[in-house]
C-alpha cells in the first residue's frame, strides 16, 4: 500500500486550489448559474480530466480526478458550481464507458469544453430511492424511441443542452434488464425544461423538472445497448459515490481549517475558545473524518482504476463522508456562535449546502441498506 500521491497529482491539486482561489473567489452570490465561472472551469480542464486524449481529454486516471475534485471542493466555496461540474463529469464518464464511438465523438468534446451543459435524469416524483421502479417509458417507434415521462430534481436540468435519460424500454422483463439510457438534446420535439426549483442550499445549482411528451429519440442515441440501463446505473453510482464525496471531503477540510483559525482567535473567559475541550473535541472529530474519509475515498478510486467493482466501498464512502460533512458544518456553526448563524460567515452557507449531500446519489438510509445487503443481513 502506498498512501502518497504522486508529483503529477500534487501539481494538479495545487494548481486547482490556486485557480479556484484566484478566479472563483467571488462565485456563489445569488441563485444564478455562474456561466463565466463555468467556462473558466472548462478552460482549466476540470471537465476534461478523466477522458481519453483522443477526444481532447487529459487522460487522467480516476484517482487523479478524485484528487482534483477534492481540491475543487476545498478551494471553491460555490458548492452549487462544484456540483454542476461533477454532474458534467459523471455524464461524460457514462458516455465514455458505455457510448458508441459516434456518441463519444459527438458529445465528449463539447462536454469537456463546457460548451454544452449535461444532466442525468433518473429520479421521478414517484421513484427516488426506489429508482429502478421508474415509470418513464421509451417505446419503439420509427428510427428509434418515443419517450414519455417526467423527471424531477435534475441537477443542471433547467439549463441542460444534453440529458442522459433513464427509461423503461421493456416492461415485460425484470427491472434489471428492462431499462435503457437515452440521450435527449435540447430542441428535440416533446422535450421541455421547467424553471429551477427553489431550494435550501447549493444556490447556483440549477435543479428542476424535465418533461418528455412523445419525444422522438433516434436509435443511435442509445447509450450502451437496449436493456443495459441498470448496469450503466450501477456502474455510474460507484463513480458518483466517490466523485461527489471527494468534493465534500475537500469542503470538510476547508470548514475544519476555518474552525481552527476561528477557535484560536476568539477569546472567551480570558483564553481562546480552542482551549475549551468541548470546542477542540468537535474539531478533532473533523480531523478524524478527513483522514478516514480520504482512505476510503482513495480505496474506491484505486479499485475503479483497476476495473474492479467497488459498490460496497463506494456506499461506505458516500455515507461516511456526507454525514461527516453535515456534522462538521453543524459543529462549525456552533463553534462560530452567533456569527455562525449570520450569512456574513461562510459556515452558514456551508451548512445549507451540506444537507443535500446525505440525500442525492442515494440517501444515507439507502447506503445503509446496500452495506447491510453486502453483509448478508
Ligand atoms: C440537490 C439534489 C440534486 C439531485 N440531483 C439529481 C440528478 O441530477 N438526477 C437525478 O436523477 N436525481 C437527482 N436528485 C434526486 C435524488 O437522487 C433523490 O431525491 C434521492 O434519491 C431520494 O429520493 P426521494 O427524494 O424520492 O426520496 P424517497 O425515496 O421518497 O425517500 C424519503 C425518505 O425515505 C427513506 N427511504 C426510502 N426508502 C427506504 C428504504 N428502503 N429503507 C430505508 N429508508 C428508506 C429515504 O432514505 C428518505 O429518508 C437530486 C436531489 C437533490 C436534493
């Protein structure tokens, strides 16, 4: 076991931290999508990291992409933007791993350049945790499929140019082999995007409903083969439950550092509050979560680079890091006292942003179910 990052990974990490501090410092005010910042992220090649050089990507392995995402989550305070970029990467990874050569050539270059915004649509009003019981239906039609259904809570959805939509293609067989993934483009007849939904945090992330009403999708827009949707979904969840937690772990580290600085500088009863064990113990828990989170995260990423399944470890990483981030942000507000509750301090926003981490990409309860199933319980 080698726990050290190599020089290239350290260089990428440091350059992303420098970039985010210099170029994205003002990001995250208001609810608008920060298009200029998005474009800067693309120029920094944040959306190109794991993709083959043949399509214009950086050819980085998954561990390096995870290290880069962690650095991005650490240095960029706009968690909505970080989430939007992660969504873009995750869509690209599905196309790159399962898509035809034609789909890769058509979609990966504009994805990496940030010219087209991508979204993935799985959740429906009636099926979130129980995702595979979705009702959206893609029926065979001339030259392709006729797609009908409504998706909800879709990150990047309201502004997306391209959407990877999961739907039932064969209701006669089991859920495992009856789903497929189709690419829908903005402008296709029957596809409409609802305005962004107002939410608790991740302010700049545009998230909302997508409607497909007799939307004609050509056969060549099938990602993978027909009926491969559940396989694609499961593989994609392993990446997602590593990539999003990578960003969360970066945020956790930043919040921890903020708490260290604040606790050392805030006097009470004649000494810095860091000297009170009730305060320092909270920060110690953050440090432990950071170290342990990093181990499980890098284990998942390394397994994926070795083309191994890592569903169990990815669920552990997702559950542990998202819950740790939420607790860290709660404790950070507490440590900051009244100031922590005020919008003037970053920890107020960090807390609002952190709550969703235990919901999207499978709730904490669903991760516990997965882990328990692996244990034969
Ligand atoms: C900010 C944000 C971004 C999102 N982005 C996307 C996206 O880009 N694409 C997409 O497709 N979806 C997205 N989602 C949707 C997200 O994946 C779902 O909200 C999530 O899977 C939960 O589904 P649900 O909301 O229907 O809750 P439900 O499934 O109704 O769950 C409600 C509660 O019941 C619990 N529960 C349900 N079943 C069980 C069980 N078997 N055992 C124990 N507890 C259970 C849950 O844990 C939860 O606490 C996003 C959501 C959010 C908040």
